[in-house]
C-alpha cells in the first residue's frame, strides 16, 4: 500500500499527530520541528514521542518526514543567520532522536548574491557542524524550484552539497539524502509529466537513486520551468490537469501522478502532500485519490 500523508500540526503533541494521521487514512506524515516562520520550539515530551511510536508500530507507518522551518538559511551572507540555522538544526536533530529512524527535510538555502558555489560551501560547512556520526535520522536536501537565489534548483547542486560533506566528513555522508518535490522539480524545468523516466535516470547519474528517500507530491500552478514554486491541489495544476487557465498542459489528466506513485524508483518511498487545503478532509480525499491510481 502507498505510504502517504500530509503536513500535520505539532501544536497538540506527537500522539495527537498520529491519531490525526489515522483519521485521514495516512500512514506517514510531515511536521515542522518548530514554528515554521520562527525559532520557538515546544519542550520535548519523551512519553508523548513514545505514544506516537506505539501508534506507528501498531499501524505499520512508514518513515516520518519532519521539516525544518523556512527561516533556516545555511547559505546566508550573514554569519548570525547561518549560526542561528546551524544551531537550530543541531537541536532539531538531537530532538529527532526521540523518534529514531525517520527523516529530517530542509530547504538547502539561498546564496543571496554570493553565488551558488559559495552558498554550497557554506551549506557543507554548516551540515558538517550540525550533524553527528551517531545520528539515527537521515537529513534530506529538498529539490527546489529555483526562484531567486535558491540553491538546489538542479540535481548537480544537490550532488555538490553531498559530495562536499563526503570529502569533508565522510563519516557523515551516509546520513544525507534527497526529498524530491514534484512541484519544485517541475518548476525547475525537469519534465516529470512527459519524461519521468528520463528525469529519474538523470537523478541517478548525478546524485544516485540510493540517495532518494522521500517525495513531496504536489501539483503546480505554473508551467514547467517557471522557477516560481506555487503548489496546486492534485489534478488542478500543470502536472495533473489537462488544461489550466485555458492553456493545454500536455498532460492526460492524472496519468502523470499515476506514473509517479507507481514508478519502481518511487513507489516504496513516503509521499507527503503539501497541497493547499483548509482542513484535513481535503488531504483525506487526495490520499484516497492517489491510492486509487
């Protein structure tokens, strides 16, 4: 069965997230490790984490995909911003040890005019400081759409970060992987609608499919290569619909998403929905829809 879920709020604790996931027939989920727009974090409750683990074990959940706040920028030109992100990430990873064996996903960062090469150097430096060899969590670099000065807009940039950690701290390299965001790679110019096999073959050549651990499954409000990053509901964007705003997308309905969830390189990974909905019922419908494909 497809391992799929969505972002859930941690405001009521870990066990509550597990029960919310069950209510929408999810068997994984994502959550922000702290306020997604800030730095505040709730105290860690080991008993609450253990209660979630019991739910996951009983209901055969797949790995969770925790998400770092958007405010982290390991590639910032400002030292205090890099230090905040590095220290907060290190604390996040320490807290993730209460739920071992899961994933911690983050946006690599933005070089803000320093150039991608310098930004990648700074990200490598920060990861080598924030991670420890004893981690029971895999840190995932997210594929990005390429808006502004984002790093991670290409598979080569992600590979450069992983290779940099491998060279600097080979004892940490096995703790790094990638989360593929369907909206982001589409907006970055990778044609997952018409050439999913080719895109994944390129990923394998550049990064290695053994590094691909999770998928953010989203439609996109923009055509391929727009570099904008605007998520749409499944089947309502340029990946899964036949027409968007009067334009023919070239996709045959939901066939692109059927190929994604059934692809041998992807189908056993955890899928996380990040589509715009006002409540959990929308995610429940999309979970059922994607499982039906």
